[in-house]
């Protein structure tokens, strides 16, 4: 199905590991924490203002926080990361280690909405050496989070390869995959039983991707 793929682009949270409810709660509280600190809002006001815009005006939570706090998306991402540590929610994953061992003939890129340093310190906890990935792309690099196309274009300029030689792997159809598909990349939705509207394939776990490569 994916003949000609040379570069695998990986979303981070929700793709390299499947978050549990505690993780989602920690991330949301981190988002509200930025608003409470920046705007001096109560916890309830931060939540109310966030929900007025998230997925209504902005598809990205980080974009939403940046807008409400009056700061850049990159700054919002940085400040959110200061409120929680994803290493508390992940563990060594032997299946993931085996997956990357089996896919060692591909080039690997991380394209996440977090912070590069935090991604690199989380990967060893999962059992994946940070140097597995030749490039890390976040709002620190391109100024915007997904679903802005800027990061995808940055990757295409970096590799110099045709769009069809790239496979974007993510857990959010509209955020991770739609912009990649628009640019001509191939796409894979993970951790889903429902086919993605913008996905070439939809698979139940990230580990299953090797069956199609």
C-alpha cells in the first residue's frame, strides 16, 4: 500500500503512546494553569473561556491558549509544558521498541505540538533513543502548531523529497492528517476503530503500521 515511502513523520502525544485519562486531565489542567497565571482568572473562568473557542475557532488547544493568553503559540506550548511532565504517564514499551527496530530502514521525523526538549527527555522512558529521529518539528521551529501547514512544508523543504514519499502518522484526523493529505503526503490514523476522513489507512494501534510498510 505504501510503496515509495521513505520518510515516516510521527505525531508525539497520542501516537507514540496512547494516553490515559490521567494524562488528558494533566494536559487540560496545564492549559488552564497558563490562563490562570497569565490572565489572573479563576479555574472556572479559564475553563469557560477555553471551551468557547477550542474546536470552534481553533482546532489546536495550544493555539487556543496562546490566543486567550495573548502570547505566541510557541510560548503557550512552552508554558503549558512547565505545568506537567509527560514522563509521569509513560513507561518502557517493548512493542514500540520492536517497531522502530523493524522500521530502521526508514527516515524518522517527530512533528508534535509540544516542546522538543520535553519530547527528547520522554523518548528514553519509552525505550526509544532520541537520535532515532533526525528532525524534530514543533511551534518552536515554525511558529505554529498543527493543523497549520507550515510544519509540513518545513519537512518537505528539509527532505527535498516528493510529498508522496512521506507518511504522516497521527491520532487526530483533522489536525495531524488533513493538512498532510492536502499537501500530497500519505496518511495513517492510529488508535482508532473509525476510519479517518483524511486517512489512507486507519489502524487499531501504532504497532500495526509495520504491516503496511
